[in-house]
C-alpha cells in the first residue's frame, strides 16, 4: 500500500520574514543618482573660474558677436577682463585709460579695448577656451556714467552667462 499522506509543513514560530519591495530599492537608487548629479552640478558651478588674460592666438577669426549696453562709472577704476579701465569726462569728450594707454572718445567713436584669450575651467579642468575681442562705442554721458555699446567678439561660441563672468559687477551691463 502506498502512503498517501501529505507532507508535513514546517512550523515557523517566529514572525514572518519581511521582504523589501523592489520598488523601494529602485527609488533609493534613483534618488541616490539624482543627489550625486546635483552635487556634481553644484560643485562644477562653484568651481567655475575664468582666466581672461591669456595671450591671444594669431590669425583667429571672430564669427560670434554679443553686444551689451553698459554704463561705466566716471572716475572709478574698473576691471573688464582683467584690463584696468578709468573713464573721465573732459567737456564733450570721454577719456578712457585702458591698461597703460589712454584713448579719447567723442560720441560715436568705436575703439578696441582688448584682444585676449579666455579659458573657462570647471573643477580646475579647462572646459572652453576662446579668443575674444572687445570694442567699445561711446554713446555719451548719462548722469555720472559714460554710456557705451560693448561689442564682444569670440572665436568660439560662448554662452552669455560665461561672457558675463568677464564683465564686472560695477558696470551696469545689459544685452542689447
């Protein structure tokens, strides 16, 4: 005769084992990845540096242009791309001391302020380098400021927020 009894079930006296759902583990992994990406982006933002006073490369074209309207405070030393600039009014003329040279402007005059190479770095690693050429057109006096149209030409396309890192906070610059 064949024993047709059912196998005995094991008796477990402890609490049932709890299994973590796979959804919770996936959410934790995704949250960890998002936090890591945000940390890297914040670290990159806070370590972004500009080295704007490198010697320019010769024979490089400047196909990209951005124009800004700026108000340059009169009689105050300003650094634009590490170039010291002082603006002084003399009658109907504006005298700019740009680095070691002095330029005389009348309304409508355009002159080159600087031609250099800038290197943008993140975490100390070069991200982008470009030659740039800055021309200024004198538009006239406004209160105790000199109004200029600043034309920034670059050899490579540069996002405007990076170009604005070269312009000091002391001038009022708005894209034209």
